[in-house]
C-alpha cells in the first residue's frame, strides 16, 4: 500500500465528510473510488476512516460518511464484507438502533440520515440479503424487533408513530373545538352581516341607483321609473330633454338611462293621441327634430359622489358599515373559512361562508367604485356647530385689546383703512381661509365720515380704537429708533432699501431694551425672609450680577463663515497600489496628516518624507522583525502551536476579517452555537450572577426584617 | 491432519487425540454460517436453550414471552443449506404455557420424552414432550431464576431450583414434591449447577456475591464457599470475605470433567475455580462485560484439547481459552444482547440466543480448497452468487 495514496485517501474522506453539504462532491468521490479500486487494503483503510467519521458527534459528518459508505457498498464486495461484519455498529450509528445512543444534532440532518439509512438497508437487503447473512439478520432485526415499517416513507419506529398519532388526535380535537366555535359564531353573526349588507346596499342604491345593471334589479327599475317620471315632469316638458348641465352627475345618468323609455313613451303618446299629425307639431311639442332622433350619451363609469347636506346621513351610515365590514366581518369570515378548510367541513357551511364573503367583497367593491368624497372630520364638527342655530352662544375668535389680524371686511368697523397696517398686508399675503369672501370696499364718503368719527373715538381710552392708536404710535417710534430694522414685521414697508443688507437675528432681551438704559440689568433681588415684619437687617437685598447685566446688554453672534469644500486628497499609497481617496481637511484617519504628494503618492516636501521615514521606523521597532506574520503563520502550521500571528499584525490592513477563533470545519453547522431564543436571552439576564445575588440579598433582608429583634416587646411587658 | 490420521491408523496415538485436534480446529473456525438457519419462531427475546445429550438432535428454547420451542437440528436433506425446523411449540395459545418469561429449560438427561422449564411466573413445569402437557407443576413463592437436574445422577432425581428466596429448593421428581431446602445464601439464587463428576455435589451462585458448594446428603450447610482471595484476609475488606465476586454472581458452569468451576459476576470478571478445593485458579480472562440482572447461560466446549468457554458478552459471544484466559475470538452477529449459548459437542456447533429474537448457529467453516484449484472454484463461486462480485463502474478508470 502506497503511503502517499493512503494519505490522500484520508484527506479526501475528511474533506468529503466535513463539507457539510447534503450531496457529496462527485469529483472527489470519484477519486476516492479510484483509489479504493486499486486494492482491498485501501478499502480496509477507507472502512476504518468511515467508521471513525460515523462515530463523530455531528449528524452532518455522519450523513456524509454514510453516503460514502453506500457509494462503495454497491461497488466492492470486500467493503460489503467488512461493513456487514460490523453492521451492528453501523446501524447503531445511522439508524439509531440503540436508544441510549441517539443520533447527534443537528436534528433535521439526523432525521434525514435515519430515513435514508433505513431505506438503504432495505435496498441492500433486496439486492444482497441472500448473500450476506448478517445483512438479512440486521434487516429482520430492524423489521421485527425495532418494528420499523419499511413501507412507511417516513421510516419511523413504533413509538414515534404513536407519538405522531397522539399529536394528530390532539390537533383534531382542537380543530373540532375551533370548528364548533366558528359554526356558532357564524350562526350568530350571519344575520348581522346580512343586515349590514342590505343596509349598505340600500344606502348605495339611494345615493346612486345601480347604474351597471339597471334593467335587471327590480328595485333599481322602480327607482329609475320614478326618476324618469320626475324627469318627464321637469325636463321633457320644459323642452330640455337631456341637458345635463344643471343636473348633477347622478341625475344625468338617470336621464340617460331613462332616455329610451322616454322616447318610446313619446312615440306611443304621439301615435295614440295625435295620429297622423305632421312633424311640426311633433317638433313643437317635443323639441325633437324627428321620430328617429337618437341621442347617445357616453357615460363614464367613473363616479364621484360628493358628500353634502342632502346625503350626509346616508353617507355616514355607509361609512360606518364600511368600517364595520372591513375591520370586523371580513376578518372573521376569513378565519372561519380558514378553519373550515383546515378541518374539511361539509360543503354547505363552506359555501355559506364563501357566499357571505363574496357578497361583502362585492359591496365593498361597489363602495369603492362610488368614490365617495368624505368630508373631513373637522369640517363636520364645525358644521355640526353651525347647524345648531338656536344655540345662545356664538363662537367668536378671541379678541382683547390689540388685534393683530382684522378681517378685511371688518376693517371699516374698526375705523382702519384696508392697507394702512403692515401686519394686515402680511396677513393678506398668505390667505388663511380660501372660503372667506372679500367684502366690498366701503364707500369713500362714508369712509371719511367714519374716520372723523373714529378720531374722536380714539380719545376715548375705553374704545378699542384708542388702544390700537397707542400701539401704532409705539410701533412707529420704535421702528424709527431701531433704524437698522430688525423687526421685519414693522419695517418691511417703511425701509425697503436696508432690508437686504441687514442680518436677520432672533429677538432677544438686548433688542427689547435697545438704546435704553436698563436700570435693573443684572440686578437680583434677594428676598431672604418671607416673614411679614421680621427681617434680618444685615442682608443686602439687591446685588448686581455682572455677567447677567452684560448678557442683557450685549448679544453674541456666531460667525460660521462659509463652507469651503476640500479640494485635496490624501493620496497616500495604499497596500494594494492605489492612492488613498479620502478628502479630509487636515488629517486622514488612516495615514495621518495630509501632506502634498505627487502622482505616485510620494511626499513632495523632503522634510515630510523624512518624518514619514522616522515614523515607519518607529513602528517597525514596535513590531519586531521576527514577528513577521507570514513566517509566524508558517511556523504555526508546522508546529500546530498558536504563536498569535492572527492578532499581532495588520490591524489596519485586515480590517474586515473577524478576529474570532477560526473553526476547524467552517462548513459544518456549529453545534456549540447556543440558540438565540427569547428564552436564552431572558435566562442570561435572569440567571446572571449579579442579579441572582441582588435578589438573594433583597430576600435575605426581607427575612431578617421578619425577625426583628425586639419588635414585639410590649407583648412581654404586659405580662 | 494427515499425520494425525496415519498415527491413528498405526495406533501410535491415542484414538482421542485425532478427535480432539480436529474438534479444536473446528471450534477455532466457528463462524456465522450462511447455510444454517434456525427457524424464527420467537417473537421476543430467547432466554435459554438446551440441546439433549442422547441424540444431540433436539434443541429446546425458552423465550421471554413464555413460549417454548423444540427444534430439530438434524440435517437430513443432504443439502448444505438447512433451516432447523421447529418440531413443536408451546405457544401463547397453549393452555399450559408459562405466563411470564421462561428462564431455564432443560431436557431430562436420559430421555427426550420429558423436559423441565422454569419461569418468572413462580412455577416450574415438568413437560411431557409427546403431548406437550405438563406432567407436574411446582409452585414457588418467588420468581424462579434457574433450575438444574444432575446429568449423571443415578441415585436421585433431584432438581435444584434457585428462586428469589435465598434458600435453594430441591424438588424430587420421584415424589413430585419439594423435599429439601439448602440454607446459607443471603440473596436471590441466580444460578445452580450439579457437578458432572459427583452426583451429590451442587454449586449455587447468589446475588450476595457468594458461590457455595453443597453436598446434598449433608443437611447442615454448605461444604465451602468460594473465596476470590483464597483465604487471604488481608486483601479482602470485611464485606468481601468469602465472596467469589464483588457484584452479583449470575453465571455458573462446571467444566465437562467436573474438575473446574467457572463463575461470572457483574464485576465484569470471570473466574475459574478448582471445584474440589474451592481454590481460585486466578486465570485472568480480562473484562467480561456482564450487566445482566438474571442468570447468564454460558457454555464450555467438550472434547477439545485446550477447552474453550463461550460467554455472552453484550451483543457478541466471546470465546476464551479455558485455562489460558486468552480471548480467542468474538462472534458478532446478534443485534441485541445475547442471553444464552449452548455448545453442540458432536458437531462443534454453537447456538446462541439473544434479545433480538434470533437463535444463531455458529458453524465451523469448512476447510478451504487447496491452492491449485482455487482459481477454478473461486470463479465458480462468483458465478453462483453474483452478489459477491465487485461492481466497479468503468468510468472510474
């Protein structure tokens, strides 16, 4: 036996079994077979390798090893002999014949392994059972002692099957309960749903007679009949047969639909009463040019119903019903149907449920097609308030003293001209309520008269006009004093020129006292004693805080300057040959201070180059030469000892690589990885040492408190 | 072989020598044989088997479901392949069947018309083989672990019975009554065996770790107790004085000539004793795995020059050299624990029964054909059985 081939075989087997894949790598397997074909010695070796791998506590390893064994089993007689000689162990490791040696995790793979192993044993038995006695014995053992049902695809043992049955029964019971519940619910709710359905339907037909199948439903026919009568009364005899201009959309539709009937009736009426009357009469009476006059209206099916006062109640009900259906009935019915399908209930119930669902959905669709334009809630509330005309109190906007905003049409009432106040002009620039109607401007003559009268009124301090005047004066003076015009509201009209240059700053205390002497600036009054007449005499009640006073008088303005984008790049050479593309202002986080460099990344200034050289040297010093990572890795590979090559070097370079210990077989499922379940996380919290200690302490404390030493002494004192 | 034959012909050798040499050779080549099957009757584990000594033709087996089966071992078909047929069965439907597991079955040593079986249903039944009806039933207070009838007794027809009770019962087949008890043990009696050399000598093994030798003519007590340390008190702890094993002693077997006694215990040891003196021969058999709570039925070969002992050991049967203690081979074939084995001295065939319901026959492999005609027969064999061929696909070249 060739040592080299032998080693190669071992290597191949290890690679194949630790691949973690559900299928073997065919190319490698072929190689294995090629080696095994050479001689029986290799097969023996292969058998030992396989058995060692089968003994591993990892289902994936076992599964792969098992697959390899099956591959070779069909090929080599010698392999069959050696495997069958130790079939007990093989079965223990793959079929789980020994209850004390369960298959290792992961579970799914173990299950797969077991199923496949059982099937394979059966296949082996049919082909080789005659020739290999132990194989037949093993098969009978599985069949009779372990009661494996080979017909069962799931290949379960008896106990497993029983457990499965029990589970099934339990589920069935639960479903049955659910079904009963659903049935009962359905019985209870069916009438409710029907009711709301009819309600919805009625609302819809009331708002909008069913246009799509006008002639089919009797109800709709009736309404159309009625509407057509009405139409006749209003439109036809007014000789405006189908002008839909002043009808709203829905009426138009009715008109259209009743058109044919009208025509017919017209014709009939003509023929009945005035037979043989010439066309002129007809034209005069009907406004139609001929008997064969046809009018085709194209009606867009796109409806748009607007909520207004007339249909408000209907729309409200409809909306309620809509909400009820979408949020309540539909989900409930959905759950029923789910239960029914799961349990497999009789046809009738199922049909009932689906019918209900269908009709509900139909109604919803219809509702959507209506495109009802709901009013917003706020408006509805306001409207409700408006409707209550008999209410004693009328909601009036707050008004006390100065009123910054006066509606245009009320301006005359207050004795103001419409453009005098800048504040109003501002308000006019952004109209708040589009619904507001601009009032007609007052007549000039009356205006002057009123103005005169108001001038007098201004003298009266109780009048609103007086306050306004005072305020106006104040504003005017302050505006003139400020000059620089920091108050945009007041200055914009008067000093349009300086506006662009002046900075806009937020209002502050300094502006409030602009140009005035502030007597109390920075003074703090200390009221040390709250007493009525007793006062500690030596305490100075007032003292001045310099800082505070400075704050009152000055303002600090941050000058941010303007942003200048960075033009330069770091350009330090990267290990991969490219240049660093970072555009930091001063310092690159990877390469330090940014210095001017040429195209290939060398520093232009010689002193920079020298400095870099020195730094590099210093780093080398820290990382001695013998710790060359490549060398260390080689040594490690040779000796198998960890010298720490992974952590010494290349913090910056490796970056992305994880620092954690490398697993031996990265393809296999990690068994040690604890499941990250909510339970485990909670466990980590609850059972961690410190929290346990804390809880124990608290409990101890509670215990000791129970037995306080002299707590109940009075008891003994009485005796 | 040829030299043995010529020596036998010329009368140089003792006639026994050839026989011994040949049977030893056969024992050494025991293998699970494809040609010999035993019909699968038992639906549960096989607890005990016994082969009658008169013809060596019929085999009794007792199952853990109470079923008793009698097999015919004789191959009269003149074909190499043979399945041992069940001659008759005491099945579950039989009115007299044992309710619980049958622990021991034994043929009457002088006639196949009678056999005795004992069971966990606290009874021992003496069966008439013809009618398959019990001729007599002995009832006991506890589970019956074992019983044994002397194979050489001429002056008595006693059956020693080991039950849950520490007293060994002696039942007389002549009177059909329990005539005697042997007191001395402190635990359940797991195994009893009459000496094949002296008809009144009886050995019993118990859960208290002791093995006692009795002379049934002496009512007072046991002759002696086997001591694993041979009386060397210093080695033994106080409890271990006069014990044969440190755990339960659950197996007991005399060698064929009755000079030695083999015992097995749950301390995973097997010991060989001089049956005359009770001296521990200190043969080291190594570890003999033994976890059974009941009696273990092992057997010793007969008629070989170094004798062998066959011990159930987990799922396999271990073959040891009796006097050397060397593990000769391990017979692996059962898929569950092996409970009993019996050696057929005429054909050097070993039968073993286990919890996997199988009774396996271990048959000596015939001599390989000589070198010159190997190629021819090999080819013929392959032609006969295609399953033995290799099936390498050509693509792997």
